[in-house]
């Protein structure tokens, strides 16, 4: 396999190609093929960007038809038929059935663009600078978003410029099972000398993806919402990884019956892996003046087209979400069995997650790496997350066939046994 030019020219900043050092050429649903014709089952799915699989034929057809009709590809933030169709579909199939009323801001197309816009909007709307975020949170690596991201690896890479404007609080479970970390938040808010600048907003992932598949309890989330309401603080749900069906509902906060003031989506929003993000906001929060937060790639018409097709195909009723929940239970059962086996070998391990966002915490990055390397040798692409990379995580396409799901789980189990015995 010819990799010299890739190794020589691409910056050292590259990551995934270190874990999976082959040249990929094709992909379909949950299977990737490399240049040698070797197939892999994909439990990474673009880090949660390919919820509907690689080259989903239905979505691809919508894209091909649009291109074939010379539809607008780039249009700054012009009104286009594709944008109108996207907004209509979003309103009819996603927002209205959930009783949600949001205006939509199209920032740049990546997750961190959406987070930057969301926290900026919260600051403008409330006239306060501080954003409360949580331990192990990951919200992106541009300066504003980075300030709300916990991991030192990213925070240290600013060339000495301090990350500013955010305060960290312990996520649910961070202080152990029996401590409700929101007691601390509430106490600080009520204490004029507690040192916490009253925040404009709280930003939260209901399930922390990069931070180690840490799952916020549903009651904890509901209490967070009511604390925010009581103190006039906006609640931002960063649903960039946990949204678009990953946890078994379109929005991950639906499980907790929480209504955030602002929502960020990206990753799987286009349905096809095209760069695309939006920020949803309660209408009265739309404090932007025309062009005040701009960018060349504000809404990508190809992504409007694929995203609308995705909503029509998968979100017209609850069939798809029930199937995701069913597959989530399959993965959970198997992960529990694998974790139990690992624990029997003297390495404490446990399973956690919601829907098809699941992980096995094996306690150390070294052990997790051994497992994922072995898995790759055996034809499974699976990555780690957590502060030390100690959680082996499954983010397989939600559309994965049962056969591929079971085969992937079999490969993982074999790989764990090979790596640890
Ligand atoms: N927010 C969350 C919850 C994420 O998981 C990520 C990326 O993993 C981001 C924000 C940043 O998205 P991007 O990498 O597209 O900038």
C-alpha cells in the first residue's frame, strides 16, 4: 500500500490514520474497503457523522438528482429552494411533533462553528460572559468552544493564550455515585462570594462522547433545566455527537423531557457525511443583527438536500428510533458480558451508554489501545474516548444490519480475549 506521500506531506496533527494506517477506497453502510480489497466493519462511523451509514443509497440518490438538475450548490446565505425544503421538513417532521419552536441559525459547517455561534448568542442575549460547562465536556477546538472543552491535551495547544469565559462544574457522577453534583452548582449560584460569575448559559452533552460516554441521568438533566430557569440562565444542549438519533431519539434531551433554549447539531445532520451544522434557538433569543455573525459557508445546499431526504426517510414516524433502541440493547448486553469477562481477568471494566452510543470502560488507555489495535487486525474499526482513551466506544451506523452488528460484536469479543489473555 502506497502511503509515503501521506506520511510525508500531511501534518503531524493527523490522528485516525495512525490507528488505522491503510488507504480506504470505498464504503457502504457499515463496511469500509481498503486498497487491498480488505473489508472492515465500521464501529466509528466518522465519529458519529455517518449515523445513516456510508453512501446510504436513498440519500445518495437525492444528492445525485439535485446535482443532475443543476441545483444551487453554493449560495452564501441566499434563499434557495433547498434551504426552504430543509426548513419545512425540519419544522414538520422534527420540531412540531416534539412540541419545539426554534429559529435556525446556519453557522459554518462544523461542530465547533455551531458551538462558537451558540455561546456567542447566549452572551449577546444575556449580556453576561460566563458559560458553565462540565468536566470531560468536549465542544470543539476553536478558541470559544475550546474554553468549554475539558481535556488538557486540547487546552494546552493554544500557544499560551489563555482559554477564557467558561467555568467548569462536575458532570453527573463525577464525584461518585452518591453525590448530586448539581447541589454544588445551586450552592454556588446562591452564594455571592462563591466565586462563580453568573453564567449566560450552561452547555451540556447529555451523553459525553469524547469525554468517555458519560451518561447524565434523566432526573439530573431535568434538575439542571429547572436550576437554569430559576436563575435566568440559558441551557445549551450540544447535540453534535449525541443527536440525530444516536441515543435512540432524534434529540438526546428528549429522553429527559428537557427543552433547551439553544441546541447545536452537526456531524450526522446532513445524513451523508457532508459538512453541515445548525444552531436552534428559542425565537426570542434571536438577537443577531443582519450579518453580525457571518461566514462564506453558511448552510450548504447539498447538505440541505441530503438532510431533508434523511428526515423524510428516517424521521416520518418512530420506526427508526425504535430500531435504534433495539440495537442499542443488543450492544449493551454484549458489552456487559465483555466487561464482565475483562473484570474476571483482574481488570475492572464496566459498560455504559444510551441508545447506540455505548462504551466499555477498561480503566486505562493502554488496555483500550491493545483491544482496538487487535480489533483492527481482525477487521473492526473501533476507537476510544475518555480523558486517557480508556473507554472503547461503539458509534456504529444506526442503519447497520443485524448481521454486521453481530459480526462486529463477535470480532470485538475475540479481540478482547486475544489482547488480554
Ligand atoms: N461538540 C461535540 C459534542 C462533539 O462531539 C464535537 C466533535 O467531536 C464537537 C462539538 C466539535 O465538532 P467538530 O469536530 O465538527 O468541530
